[in-house]
C-alpha cells in the first residue's frame, strides 16, 4: 500500500472512531495487557488477525519467513507462543541450526503491530505435542499424513495421498500423521509494539533480561 493511502486510511479511521491513543495517559503495563489480550484472542478466534502470524527463522545467513497459525500462548512460566508444523519442513532444520526466531502480528482495525523475538524449541514426542495432536481435527491431521512442505515435484501437487484428496481421513488413518506432527514453541524474550495514530505513532519496547526481569523503553516510531 502506498504511504499516501496509509495516511488517508489513518485519517478516515481517526474521524470515524474519534479517538486517539494520546487522549489518555498510558503505561507499558497497559500496552502489555492489550498485547496479551489479543494473543489470547488470536489462539481461540480464527477470524482474529493474530490467528495468522508471520514466523521468521534464520536459514544459513538469510531470513526465512512464512505464515503460520497461532495455536498456543502462555503469559508466564515461561512466556511462550506455539504453532504446528510438519517434521519434514525446512524450518525444522533451520531452527535446529539456529533457534533465534521472530513473530510478526498486525491488527488492522486496532492499528497496531507486534514483533516478538524468542528462542524456539521443537516438540515431537512430549506432553505438549501429544496434547496438540489430540486437539487437532481430522482435516488438519491429513496434512501430516501427506508429504512434507517445500519438496520439489515434477507436476503441481497438493502433497496429499491420492486416497485422501477428496475426504477427511478416519481417526485410524489420521494416526499415520502423528510421526510427522510437531509443535514449534518459542519463548517471548522481547516485544516491540508500534501503535499507529494520526496524531503521531507510539512505539514501546519490552525486554526480559537474563534474570527474567522486565525492562521497558519508549522508542521513536
Ligand atoms: C494462512 C496460512 C496458514 C499456514 N499455517 C501454517 C502452519 O500453521 N504451520 C506450518 O508449518 N505452515 C503453515 N502454512 C504454510 C507455510 O506458510 C509454509 O508455506 C510452509 O510451512 C513451508 O514453510 P518452510 O519451507 O519455511 O518450512 C500456512 C500458510 C498459510 C498461507
């Protein structure tokens, strides 16, 4: 989108809602509460903009990004986010060689962006992986019965077994996918939040240090 149309959208939004983030005083605590609320909603509401998130890994010396579905969020002990993936997908090897990851969320109606950095873990056979597999529906399980993403093919392919293209697997058939199913979780070590506003944007930084203490800063947007 061109920068003029972003400005026009912000003006329209401002006049329609007639509220500005600068109208009342705020704190890092208030902003963090808002972020936590939207991460909670992103997990449970498939129409919430935080349900689909951009997840970045490091592939050699290049960034690698892709959209994933937010499946879990923990506010503490430790703060974490998680999504599901196929064990054979390239992001697994990328995380094994460099577990530094980041997440990008954007809420277009509430006008704010959240960038999160953390360290990823791959869960293939622990309690979390079992819990998430048990909560995964048969249609979704079908992806794990099929081929891993990012494999080259001579012709266009959906990667699913022929006999499952037009239907969901039975529970028994779906169990073949369990060995390919992993949960990727990451700690939440820092959050950079940018709130857009026609009177001027606002950017806040939250960093949990090695002792687990939260350090906060304001940044120029
Ligand atoms: C809306 C949407 C949701 C997606 N959700 C996931 C997901 O939850 N997990 C996943 O591994 N890939 C998901 N994908 C596919 C990835 O974006 C990506 O194409 C695939 O995982 C291969 O990534 P990799 O080669 O970087 O490992 C999704 C794609 C879209 C467009």
